[in-house]
C-alpha cells in the first residue's frame, strides 16, 4: 500500500519514476521507523550551560589549538586550525569563555577520552566578523582554499573534509554531480526534514558545488518513502540543470557506490574512486553548510540531529556542536523509563554511546534511545548452516560466509584474497543470518588485525631499508677512502719521480762556472778529488768525537778531580757557604716538624700518616729518622765557633 501511495504521489508532483533506475545486487528492507520523528518541524535547541568540542570530529589530522584557558571567544571564531592537507577547523558555536582544554569522553565506539575544548557560553551569542564570498565572481581556487578554514566536512556520517572533495586536477574531470538524499538507514530523518523545509537553500548549495566542480549534470537521488521531500526538491530545482530521481527504498541505497549504480548504472572499480570516472557525491546537509558559508560567511558550528527511539517526543533539532547529549534528550521530552542505552547513527551501522554526557559532533546525524522492545538483546550465535542468505543480501557481491571462516580462524591472507576490504560493513549479512552470527564484527576484527600487521611490516621494511642503506653507505665510504689513499700515493710517487728527473736534468744541463771554464776531463777529475777530500775530513771528525766520548766515559773521576783542582779559593768559599745555608734550612725545617709533632702528641692527636702503618713502613720511618739525626750531628760539628 505504501508503495502505491508513493508512486501516486510521485506522479502527482511530477517526480521521475524509478523506471530508469538500475538495481544493485542484494540489500535488505528493514522497518524504517521514520514517521515518528517527521510529524514535527525542525526545532531550535536551547543554549546549553557548557559546550564540549572534541578535536577529533573528522577524518584526517587533528587540528592545532589556537586558544588558551581563560580566553574570551566570539561565535564563529576559529578555535583550532587545520593541521595538514587532510584536516578541518573547529569554531566556537557561540560566544563565551574557554574554561578548560582537557581530555573528556567523546562519542566513539572505544568509549575512550580525547582532547576537548570546554566553552562556557555568555548567553549573548555574539558573532565574530563574518566574510561572505561572491562565489560567482571569485576564482575557484580561492573559493576552494577558503573552505579549508570553514570546518565543513561530510555531514552524512563520513566526516570527510569538503575542501578535499572540491579540489580538481588534471587526473579527474568531474562531469556529473550526484546528490545523496536517499537516507536509507532506519530512524534517520534529518535530511528528509531539511529537504522539506530548506529545499531552496540546498539547491543554491548544489549550484555552488556544481560551479566549483565544473560538473555538467546533477542528479538527486531520493528514496520513494520521502514523497514530500522529493516534491519540495523538484519544485526548487525547476528550470535548472538538475534532475530528481526517486529510487526504491532498499538498504543500503545510501551508500555512494550503490547510489551511483542506481542512478547512472556505473560500477566503480574497487581500486578506484568515483572521481576517477568523473562522478562526485555530496550529502544534503553538507550542501546546506556550503551555502551558508559562501552566502553569509558562517563556518560549520551546528547541524540537524534526529532524536528518536524510546523518547517522549521524537523530533529533529538544530543543535550546536559540543552540546551535551542530555540536553538533546531533555528537549525531546526525556527518555522513557525502560531506556537501556543510546545509539549514535542508525541501527545498522551505528554504535553505542558510553554515557549521556558525551557531546554532539559533526558526525552525529541521529541519536536513538534504545529499549528492549525496539532492540532486543542478540541471542547467542549458533553454528553456520551455510544457507548462503548472507551472500544473497551482500550488496558488494562478496562471500560473507567464507570471510567469516577466514576471520574466525585468523587466516587473514585468505580473507584479503576474498576481498575483505571491499566490505562496506553495512550489516545486511548480519541482519539476515538465521544463526545470529555477528558477521560484521568478525570482519572489523580481521580488518583491524590486517591493518596492524601491514603497519608492522611497513615499519620492519623501513628499518631494513635504512639498515641496508647504512651498510651501503659504510661500504661506499670505505671504497672512497681507499681510492683517495691510492690516488694520493700515486700522486706522491709521480711527484717524487718527476723531482728526481728534474734534478738529474738540472745537474746534467747546468754545469758550474768552473766546469764550463775548463775541459770536460779536467773538470770531472777536480770534482772527484774535492768529494774524496770532504769525505776524509768528515771521517776524521767522527773518529775524534768518538775518541773524546770514550775518554770521558773511562775517566770521569779524573776529569772531576782536574776540574776541582782548577777551582779558585773564592769559589770554594762561596760553595761552602751555600752548603751551610742549605743545611741550616734543612735543620730549621726538621725542628719545625718536631715541634709540630710534639704539639700534636701533647694534644692527643696522632699524625695521620703514621696511624696503623705496617712493620716495613715503620722500619723505613725509623731509618729515615736515624739519618736525620746523623745529619744534624754532622751539621752541629761543622758549625764555625
């Protein structure tokens, strides 16, 4: 009945039917639960008492913090700038004071804390100075570069930085822009309500993106369970180079590759991106954010969030980033008493939140309050019966049962061979499995292990390459040093040889003046005679020096005696006086030492150098003392009277 109503509505509103839509393999059709949150219009959530802004809200590098604790910031002011090419900025959702920069629990499957900026609103909501851009008359490169500081990312859940998707180069020539308005997962209705209420702004955003990409065609894919949204978009894009196509309600038609196949009958190879075949895909909420940025200069500070499930009043709200989840729950009338936990995203691909204090981020398109009547506890898994229902439901044409066996057995290489990484983790196989096996969890486990092994292998390969390079460098340096030594030795030999040659030539070619004055024979005879005479004289001098050294060694006492006999009386008197002075100084030093020793003995202090000495050392000390006594006696005896 619903299909008939939707088909009739499409005919009435002039929306193209799905006769030109190309089906993909597999898929499932769970109960959508969308009517609960579409009965009321989008509401503005009240300002919370505090905002928690995680730095990790997008794919890529974490942005660099620009503020400090205690700083006052204005609404739209940049709090963290993008770091690297693949990153996005974080802006202040309202005016207020930075109260802390610390780790807080964030909405993530791990439930672990991460670095966050805490902002206390001042209630004035004062905007910073905004700078709109004239996108029609501004260079495209300038516009795309400016998007890097806007903080806009894919708001469909992937959170990929938008400025990266709008960059064009020579390798990719985008000719078709596909607008993903399928919103296929159950419970999520934020895009549906956006198209109903803000279709004109979305169309303007499409025009901006189409102009930046240079795309000639634009196709908007909407599931047939959203007739009001399809009608509103058709009216808004009338007389424009855009086409609204209604596709069957089948999960996961909202996957980018599945939607491209539905609309264009184009299969994207698993090793390529859609831009490689000239197609780019954008989400509805992302286009609205692009329009608000270029038209009014507003950065990405809020989004539409579906609050549904086991709450009193399911509804869509416009929520500031960083708003605690409990504020959103309270705005929906509060959770019912049997609520067990909260799911971020849809029931097929979402994950459980750790608590109610986590903030709303750019990836939070839907929050579901879970209860046993909505999400029953999974029964225990049973053995696989090889029914192949998972293979029939797989939209990527994989063999889920084989991947399950390989993942369970840690046979990661075989899982990779069976194209594990082509799995989009949509959960269709788990949904249809009669044995209640959590197949997707096994695939996620295998992927994480393979990625970890690849990183370890890459690190090992890098270390090995560095070691091989080091060994090669050492060997190269050794060869270079050996070559330098060989060249230096060769150069030395050549220089010595050239010196000998030049000396011989000089001696041969430049004779002395005396030799030039006489005949050759007489000159040679005279030179030989002079050389022999010089040699004989040198030998005679050497013999004389040797004889003198021998005599001095044999009779040193005689020489000393001879020297003493040659001394004068005055010299003897001076030498005697010097000896007496020296002996007097020695005696005075000995007396002082004795006096010090006596004083130390009287004071009861023993000299340090005689404490606990050995017998041999004591004998040497006694011998020294005896020698000193003899010297003193000899000195006193020789003193003049």
